[in-house]
């Protein structure tokens, strides 16, 4: 049976050129680029569709302090560039393009972009995750005009301003601390009494005089003057009190949503949309592997994503050896036998 699905209303792409590849990797974050490195070294000639930006979420991180080998920490964009160079050194080809359509049941697997139809023996999905939205009035209207999902990208615009950070996880606290470089005050607005963030980040935040907290509090609406954010309407979930707080910026870090829309109906996903994997990186379709945050709601670290990418490439090599090459050998044997009988 053959399935053919399209992303977000995209009409059939007029993919002008065709290309046959052995290993196609979707995504260029740590998982995608580690998979590219390992597949390259295994001489599997990987091609990476990078998406619109090489490096994924890592490039949005100011400094990464927990990737081994960098005792002083490493800037996110620098780490991404190093991953890329290392993969390219072993023959990985990076193409800045976006998959718009896939057919995982066909053999070879079909992946279309706006310009090209790729046919591949193996697909490694490393499409990552995107920031979750709050879904409150004003959020969409003021995105880029006071509402942001990236402190590293937008923090600079809030010199001596008052901002809130929504969320209580590692991202909220880490990004909130980063914002204290610029902002006059950073108020963490968290829906519960306790933060989810790890103890080290919590200690750092407590020691920072610019950081304060509004616990048991949710944002009901983001307010603005039509041009930019001017405040938020908050609700204390314990007391029910609703009030407005004047503010210049709203940074939202309330988790992430896996980028799996393209695969809906073709791959087994969990109830939150993550790709279900067994044996770490195997999906329910042979020859299709998943690595990184797209298949990992639990660990979500640069190192675990890179580890999954490496594992996916190794598994891809085994698959090619055991399944495809064995099939070819069988076919060759059948041909010899048939000619002998003839
Ligand atoms: P997260 O751990 O899932 O935390 C999301 C936070 O947003 C939680 O505090 C959650 O509240 C809150 N939240 C979710 N939906 C909400 C909503 N609709 N309204 C208000 N609040 C909402 O996400 P994360 O902080 O992005 O971290 C993701 C993963 O990356 C984690 O595993 C984390 O450890 C890792 N990470 C690590 C580092 C580091 O090691 N330096 C840095 C960044 C991220 P509740 O607490 O009530 O659920």
C-alpha cells in the first residue's frame, strides 16, 4: 500500500529534478549532523536536507556548558559549525532545503522538496522540535514586537526594559538568566509553586538580583498598543485574582512540540506527536530511523541528540547491509540459477 501525505495544505510540489541517494537525513541539528558524520565515515554518502537554518536549536543557545570536550563551554552557533564541518569532512552533503512531502511506504522511500524529488534507501528523521505557544490572545499579534521564543536572538532589544519569562523549566531559567544581561528586571511567571528547572540553574537565578518570581500565575492575555507589547493580564490560579502588569517583553519557554506533521498517518507517533522508536532509533517502518528531539521527549540534550544521530546512522548501515544488500545478492543468485536452468 502506498501513502502520500502533504504538509499544511502544500499542493503537490512541482519537484523539477530527481535524485537517487542512499541515506537521506532530514534536519541539521546535533542529531542530523551526528548522523551525517557517522554515515559519511561509513561511506554511505549521506545527503542532509538542513531546513531553513543549519544547526537547529543549538544555534539559538548562547553558551552550552554541558557538552563534553568543552570545559569552558562553547557558543551554540560555534558548536553547530563544528558539527557541520566535521560531517562535511567525511563526505556528507548539506543542501539547504525543506521536505514538503514524504512517502515512506514506497521503495525507495520518496522525499519531495519544492525543487527536487529524492528517492532514498534509508531515511533518518532528525527534524527536532519547535517552541510551544501559550495560545493566549495577543501572542500571535505581538510575536516579534515584544513576544519572543529566543532570548539569544532578541534579548539585546530589551536593554534596561522590564520583561517576563513564562515557564518554570531549564529553558525558562537559563534564558531568563541570559536576559538579565540586558533587561532591568526579569520576572519568571510560573503556573505552579515550584520550578521544574535543575538545582544549579535555580541557585544561579536566586543569586541574581534582577530575577524575581510570580508563582501560581498564568498569562491570560498579552496586551499592546497595536505596535508593541505594553503589558500582560495575569491570573493567580490559587486566589483567582486577575490583574494587569505593565511590561516591555514576554519571553515564552513552555516546552517544545516535535516537528512530525509531515509524517502523520505514515509513522507511529505517541499522543504528544513524538515519533515512537524501539531499540533507541528504529521506527515502525524498516529503513526509517528517528533521532534527537523528534523522538525524545525525555532527555533532550545536545549530547543525547548527537548520540541518537550516531546510533541512527549505525543502524542505517546495518539495515543496508542486512536487508538491501542481502536482497541484491539473492536477486543475483536467482538470476544465475535461472540462466543455469535455461
Ligand atoms: P520543560 O522542561 O518541558 O518545561 C516547560 C515548562 O513550561 C514547565 O515549567 C511547565 O510547567 C511550563 N508550561 C508548559 N505548558 C505551559 C502552559 N501552557 N502555560 C504555562 N506554563 C506552561 O521544557 P524546557 O524547559 O524547554 O526543557 C526541555 C528539556 O530540555 C528538559 O529536559 C530540560 O532539562 C532540557 N534543557 C536543559 C538545559 C540545560 O541542561 N542547561 C537547558 C534547557 C533545556 P510545569 O512545570 O507546571 O509542567
